[in-house]
C-alpha cells in the first residue's frame, strides 16, 4: 500500500534517504550498462562534478529524455567554444548545428504550443465558480475504489444548497491568486456587467463565512453565441493542431541530433 508511515517519513527526512531507491538488482544492471556505454576507457573524468553534479543530482528516473539531451549538448557546445583546437570554420559550423538543436529543445521544453488554444478559450468563455453550503464529508464511491487502496480513505465535501455563482473566477485564481491582469474584451464586459465577479475570499468576507462553511465547484460558459458542441469541437481541433506541432518539433529535434551524432564532439 502507498500509505507513508509518519515516523518512517520523519527518519527518511532526517537521514536524507529517498523514498524511492534502485534495489540491488537495478544497481547491478545500471552499473553494467554504464560500463557498456563508456566503452574501453574507464578512466574517471576529474572534472565531472564541476560540469554535471548540479544537474545529475536533481534528475529522477521519471524525468524526460529531452532535458538530458539538452544538458549534454550544452556541455558539448561549451567545450567546443572554449577548449577545442579544431579548425575555426569547422568549429563554427559545429557550434551552429548544436545551437540549432539547443534552441529547438528549449522551445519544446517551454511548451507554449497550447497557448493559442487557451487564449482563444479565455477570449470566448468565462469561468464560473459555484459556491455551495458544506454539509460535512463523505467517502468516495466505494464501488469505484479498492476497499483497502490509497484512495479508499479520501473524503469529499457534501454539497448543500447553492449560495453564490461567481463569474470570471476559477480554481487557479484561488490557489495562486489572480495571476493575470486580463484585458476584458467588449463581449466579456457586456456579459459580466450584471454578474457577480468577486473572488471567493471576498464573497466569504462579505457574508461573514469561512472556508469551513462552503465547498466549490467549477465550470465555464461560452459567450460567443455558438453552441457548446461547436466551441468544444473547435477547441479540440486547436488542441490537436498544437499537439501535432509539438510532436513535429520533437521529431525534428531528434532527426537533427541523429544527422550530426557522428560528427559532434570530434
């Protein structure tokens, strides 16, 4: 089971022992694979900690492969820029090729591909927060959960009557505050002119209530006079195009590396 014993967790923190560690079999396998990858030269790079320590001690088995490639390319480019004795024209060409891959990798990791779809969604919809009276708690549907699984102990708030409907508010505003100073379009201003737009915290303050008294649900409404099906279909199309654009860049990234893999670092 996934339950973490509090005393065990305390000692792990005290002795800086990770909650996950490769077992003996995994360590043996990784050591052997490292030997194969290194090849015949088993000498130790005396400067490894100065270049890799900060990155390598912060990576985990579940992290992406692009980050690792990026760091290796950045290290290789730095070596070529500052320590290589290669002919200048050849050297500049290698640095240019590496920089192209690094720039593309940074674009992929920045992951702004879905910005356009979400900008369109924000422009054409308004978030809604429904504030309900809280009537205690209940466990999740037992039929959907393992009787002794980690989710079996989770309780959710029971909703009572609807107390308020707050427009242009959402869960993320509550968690991290109003993170964008949105320039309201004419359509949004017109839609919101007779709506309650205050935050949940302000609404609670105005009504002499606390978080213990309420539970919230979140939704949105389209304001562009198109049907839910039309808007959902169009947003799905934009998201699919963004997904394809990201995948195309990933393909291009690894194709670029594959094209130059035998020449970089020579």
